[in-house]
C-alpha cells in the first residue's frame, strides 16, 4: 500500500485541477522488484534498472443500449463520437504515466455522427497480485443507432446533444497464480512474460452509471415498442458486483496473445424519473462482466501492441433492459532505456530528495 500512496495523492490533485487541452490521463504504479522465488523467475522477468518511453494512441467510449425485454431483437444504441487521443507514456521512478490529447474529428465524421463532449479521468494500479481501476467519466452528446431504421449512405444519424451520462466507480481484481502469470506484462509492459501461463481471477466492482436528457431518452415514437420505458427522462444504476474469471497469455518468441473474461452476479440499486415527474426506485440482481484482449510483442528493449478492455453492466427499467459499456482501445510502441543519475530514484524517494536537494 505504501507504494500506491503517491499515486493516489497525484490522482486527487489532478481531480481538483481544471484540464483543458488534456484529454485523458492514466496513472499506474508498480512496486519495486522484491526477491522473486525460483518459480517466478522461470516465468516472469522484471526491469528494475530501466525507464520506458512510448507514444500511445487510444480511444475511450461510454455507450449504452436499450432493449425490449419482450423482444430481444428490438434494441437501440446510444453511441458517443469521442475522437482518438494521441500522446506520450513513460515509466520513471517506478511510476507509469500517460498523457494524451484529443485528435480533432474531421468535418464528415462530425456531420454524420455529431460530436461528444467528454471528460475522462482514469487511474490504473496493476501490481503483482492486485489491480485497481478507478474512473470518473462524463459524456454529453450521443447519436442514435436504430437497426430498424435504414440511414442512407453519407447521411447523418439522429443526434441527441442533450443526453448526458456519468460513470464513476472503482473495480478491483486479484490474480491467484501470480507466481507464473503477470497482467503487467501485457497491459503496462512493466514485466515480461517468458512462458505461456494463465490464472483464475476475482473481480469486484462498485460503480454508478446515470443518463439524463432534456426530454425522454426514447420518446413518444418508441412507446409502442418499449411501453412506459420510452417516457424515462433520466435514470441511475448503482452496481455492486463480484465476478470470477480466467486469463491466459500465449507466448511465442516474445510475441503474446492474452484473453481475459470474468462475469458474475451484480446487485443493482435503480432509480428513474419519467417525463411527468414520477420517480421510481427498485432493487434487482443482474450480471456484471469484464473482458480484456491484448496482442503484441514484449522484448528486452522494444515492446508494443494493441489492447482492448471493456466493462459492462445491465439493469431493467419497466419493459427495457439498459446495458452500459465502458471500453478502451489502446495502441503503443515503446523502448526501455538503462537508468542513470536521478532516474535511479523511486517515487517514494522523491519528496526527501527534493527537500534535501538530492536530485
């Protein structure tokens, strides 16, 4: 825990600081390399005397879907049009930091899908055994994808600039076979997985997802298909979930392919407000799911690849099932350099070094 304190402090300071040009900020930390036993040394390699640099391209999305529980083929998707972001990542002082800036959308994309205003801040802590994801997301502006309505080529989709969503929460995961398997090798590249291995996992999450519009999210045209759910103007889903799962990394000459899947029961506290001001509250059980896919290369010096991560939850309001999804796509390529001078310091050494002029 003492290794995470500086990161949590940085995250709290970042929340209190206005961010303008900056689009995404991701912070991660890994502890200093302990005395690994002989089993771990055969499967996992660390780089305690190196710092890393990498350019990164990523996109985060926060979307939701509404389905008719009486007819699963009837569904509507509200999708954000958030641009990709590009920036730089670095691993210094045993601290991983990524700062990215939004890549402007082209005029055609804006015309067809509209534009989403997004505030997205995420903290990732991935250790040998434990992993923590904390996130604060606020998205405004969604386009409507209705499979029953054919949109002519090159024509704009219906857009709801008034719909705002918020997704805040924290999820924790535990890796049981941590002597042979490392999450960090495929998602932060702090480690290098030497042999193919997998592990059972346990996820836990506490989160809140909400959506609201100036008028009903679906509206009168969808009353016949969704009943009273079409008149919902705002809703909130607070979820407490536990999900067992499994992850496996296939390794071949430095190349890797990782897949992770976990799902389990979730307890939902539900609240909704209709256009006429009527409020409803309910408690239901449903499913929480988390998944990751990673593909790339992790060598002694060069590393990189593609990752896709998703968390989803569902809840039922009247005749509609609402499924929200929080996804991240990331592509990067980086290089490890030998530490020198003050770069040999560790994050927990910095306050003392700064006050004493030891840098």
